[in-house]
């Protein structure tokens, strides 16, 4: 018996086909309509329903590039179940190169939202009802804010063994335990009984090839693990990601010019000097040292800092040697992955 069609936005996607659906969101002040484009791949055979979303923050463009490549990946020719892909959730912010919506609200602090609330609240509610509630699992793609950059990492909530298993399958260098935040997509989805993997990588308004490749490969691994894709062409991670149960932002002790000595992915022992802040005259200098053994999972890229600015995000590690091996192995695998050969992209 043929599989039932998938219905969304008043439209039908037949089994074994794919289509892009426009979900109306709002109108600009000049009455130009704004919609959220949703690409649905509805497989011939039964399986889970999973969403992949990007652009909740409009300046986090790296997720949009990950989605673009994902939709062209050869393994997606045969999907079991249903894959829902949303390249740009916050079209308002994307068009304005801004993290926020026109009302200056952060969409990822506006869930679960409501039909009659602010623009952010309405968009959050629509995304929750039209996308999240139809799915068994979500993968939400993010980058650091402007003037910062993140090492590819998966963030999961504490005490959730299922998302921990999926994070290991994804194969990003770092898994970071991060509590659920009020108003976040991840928090609202969990309250509705759905888990969401949060992928953080790269810098706002910038592309980063390593982060893009890690994201595409990780999503395909999760889809394969969930039984949606055949295993051909999708290599399992060669090493177990480094799990950081806690992390800390190190801040500039004074204002001035920042000189960084370490970068994302560097594994450092306690006491290692990561950077120095100097005044413009070169008379005074203050060093920033690692307070514990850790891995740099994020850092500022702006060389001008004020006192108290977040400079380095350090994830705590139990073993410096093991963490170094993990990062090296996973980085090498991404660089050599045949998935990214030209003939593996359709």
C-alpha cells in the first residue's frame, strides 16, 4: 500500500517526491509578503520525521550554506521517512544581516510564542506548530555572533542519554553540556516532547569550510543512524568527540588591544597564556591564562576589547592528550572525506 502523502501549509507532498512549500509569515511595512520556505523530502517508505533548521538568527549564515549542500548530497536521493529542511527561519534578519527581527527581539528567546503576540512570538509559534510538532527530532544550526567564532560543537542538555548518543554519532569535535534556556527552541521543543541537537560552528556573516563540512557530514550521520538513509558514502566518525561537562568564558581584564596566541580547537593546560591585552601606548600589558585544562571552543576575533568583554570560551577536559587526539583525528577525517568530492554531489 502506498505511503500517505505529507500535508503542510495546505499543500500535499506525495510519497517519493520532494517539494518546496511557502508558509506565509507576515508582510513588510510596504505590504511585501514574507514567507518561510520549507523543503520537504517525503520518502516512499516509512521512517521518522526529522527537521533541519538554520537562520533562526539572521546573521548566522553558515547554517544556510550547510543546508544548501545537504539538499544536494547524493545520499538524500533515497530517504525513508520525511525530512523537513528550513534554510532560513528568520527571513527578516537574514535580509538585514541582523541577528534579530525588526522588533529587535531574539527569535531564539521567543518560544513557544503565541498567535497574537509580537512578530517574534508569532513566528516562533508558527515554527513550533507547523514544524516541530510534526517531527520526532530536530537539528538546529547556529554560529557564533558577529566578531566571534566557534569550534564545531554539539550542545545538549544535561542528563539526556538519547541526545548524547546522537551527538556522538554526529561527530563534531566537541560535545558541550548546556542547560536549556527559557524561550529557546530547544527548551520549547523539549517541553513538547521533542529533542533538538544544537550545532554551533563558525562566525556570524562568514563561511568556514571546515565548519560547513562538519555540519553536513554530521547531519547525514544522524539521518543514517535514525534509519532514514542507507549507509553508502556516509562514514562514521573516526573518534569519539570530546565531551565537556562545563565551560567558562574568559574575559578581558582591562580594555585595549587584544593579541591572541591560541585559536579554536587548541587544547591547553592550566596556566597556558592564551592572549594579552595592551594599551595603545605599549606601556601596560595584562595576560589571560587558562584557569584549567581545556579546549578552546570559541573566541573573539575583534582585536579591540573593553574591560569585561568575553575573549575565550574554554571547555573543561579531563585529559589534554586525549582531547588533542580527538580534534586531530576528526579534523583529518573531514578534510579527507570522499563525501565532498565533486562526483558525490548531485
